[in-house]
């Protein structure tokens, strides 16, 4: 690979102007002069064609979002505006060899630029299937001077004007500041035109982390560059400290965005993860990363034609399992594993004609139980045996004329409580006694004009939080104080 510059325009005049002025600030990075990339290791790398005026590189950070340099979309140096791209933009993901027909090719439908650095999130028309490419994680740890990073790009090389293949090269971190990462290249590692937005990565394959993306380069040795230019260094936009922003943008719930199905600890790290259901019936999970931050969606399965989904450790292995019912009223169990792969469904019972199914250790015996509402308004509980089976139902109370029933230890006493919404919009809590019984209702707040309410420790502080969707479709997080009260609403990741 060769040096990646900060702009994407494929024009000789822009390149000549930029080189004459020094470090590129207006022409896009050219291609990385380096080795051909192993497609499976860099499937998340994206090629962006902005009409016929520019080409850039980017990285898939969520099934439906790519991150790249905002300057790729700048017209004559004008600021990049949020919203639909001004010109048709085609994004190719999962195709290391552009002459092949593999991968996903689709149009960009929305831009969300970052105000304080040359970074933009690009929304795709449809999510990229996991079979094509899995999103790369944004690093939580900053780059360090002397660290080596892999850079992947589709830009120009020493000998090719418009390469057909993705290239990679190794760069060394020279310095880091709050907004940028300076990289040192070599004769075999230069960032060139077309590499703007190229991801700088720590590790490869499934272990790769996205540390930064290219915004400028000297392009020494790139085809078309002044032969007297020997400098191979580059400047990248730092991304590790933008992880909350990336998560918030990618996880905005608006319009036809995925519905939040349930919260549970999918990976057993003690932080609640979110299971979401897309309109095409694809069930995914987003791993919680503390502070209300979530990773990219990991697709679990398609064809999720089930309702009453609940998550809990029903088998006693400290990993979340799933239960849900089909249209015939059969209740099934999917057992979770450390690999993140769930078992084939096992039928638990028929006749599950209940609503508001939730999970929690209501009896205090360390085994997760089920609770649900009958059509007549009775709230019933099935005690878990800790092996994926349950006892006979017993009635908890009648007259359960509430909606959005959820469970969690909201009071911090180690006992699972209940919470639900009244018809008038009050959110009420019933403190658990740890033996399958509950105290009297207490009003938590009024005006709960939200839907899809779920509970879990999304911030990693050991206190149960709340999350729900606004009428406008946005997700909001209320951090729990561990005493039955909650902080003000924030967007996840903020």
C-alpha cells in the first residue's frame, strides 16, 4: 500500500496542488502501496465511489454503517452536511478483488459528519449480511508511539492508477494527540490517492480493532506524485475516543430501525447486551461495553417469527439463553454458548397463551424463573429448575392491568423487582421480597410515554438501568442509582 491522503478526488490537478503545498489537505489519499489483502481478514473494508468525482476507502462499523473521511464528500472545500449525500454514492463491502462479483454493493442514503474532525458515518440502504462481512470493532485503547498498525486501502499504488485489489501495509505510530494519530510509512508503506478514510487497524481478522482512519498523506512514491517527493508519513483521525459517538449514530432507533426485543448478558461479561429484531425478521445482539455503549450488531439468525422473547440464564452456565413462542403457542428454548452460537430450539411447552413474558430470579434460589400475564389479567410465575425446565405455574396477583412489564434489581438489595406502566402513563415498581412475592406498588415517575422498555445493567456499575424508545423512535437510557431512582435520560453511549 501507499500513502493515504486526506481527500478522495481522483484528479491530477488536485494531487499536484496538494503535493506542491506540502502535506495533502485537499486531495484524497491515494492507494496504499503494499501487499494484496487477504479478503477474509479485511472483509469489513469498504470502497466508496462518490459519483464520478471521488473514490475513498472506509470501514464497516455496523451492519448498516461505514465510517470514512468526511472530506471525501466535500465539494470545493465546502462543509459536509448531514443528510442524504449530494451525489450518488456507491459503497462496496466484502470485495477485496473488485473484479469479482462477491460482497455487497449498495447506495449510501445518509451522512452523519463529525464536527471536530474529518470523519463521517455513512448509512447504507440495507444492512450488510454477516455472511458477507462482520463489522470491525472501534478500539477502546488509543494508539501508542512505536505501535505498528495495519492500514488497508483501495487507492493508487506505485504502479497502478486505479487498482482492482485491496492492499495492506504496516505503519508505525509516530505520535498521538486528542484528535489525530501520526503515522510513519516506508518505501513499501505509503498512503496514496483513493485511500482517504482507509482504516488503521490493531490486529487482523476477528481480533482487529479500528484505531484511526486516514485523512492526509505526503504520498511519496505514489504513481502520479512528484518524483522528488520522498516522504511517506501520513496523518489519521483518531477514533478510539469517538467510540461512543460511533455507537450512538449506528444505534439510533428511528423510523424502521430495529425493535429492541429484550436485554440479557449474551457473552457473560456482566454487562447487559441488547437483542434487536429488524423488519426482515433478523435477530441480532449488540454487546454492551459499559457506560451505555454498544458494539455493532451481531446477527444471530433470520426468520425470527417468534414473539414473547425473553433472555436469561435458564441453564445455569452464566450465559444468556432465549425463550420465545411461535404462532401456534409453543414455547421454545435456545441455549446460549461461550462461542456466541445458540442451540437449535427445544420445545418446552405448548399453549403459551400469555403476554409480557419476562425472566428473573424472583424466588432468590439462584435459578432464573419465568413470569407472564394471562389473557384475563393474572400474573403468573414458573419457577426455574436451573436446567432449562420449569415448575408448574402459580399466580402472583390478579388485575395486572399494566403494560411493558420488566424485571431487575432496581433497589440494590439483591432481590429482583418488577416494574410496569399504567394506562395513565405512570411507571410503577413492586419491590421483590426474594421469595416470589412483592411489595406494594410505588410510583417511579409519571409521563412514561415510551415503548419497548427493557431493564439491565447497561453501564457496568452493578445497578439496573432502564432503556426505552421515544415516540420519535430514538432510544433513551436512564442510569439506575441502585435505590429505585434513576438519572436523567440520555442517548446510549453519551
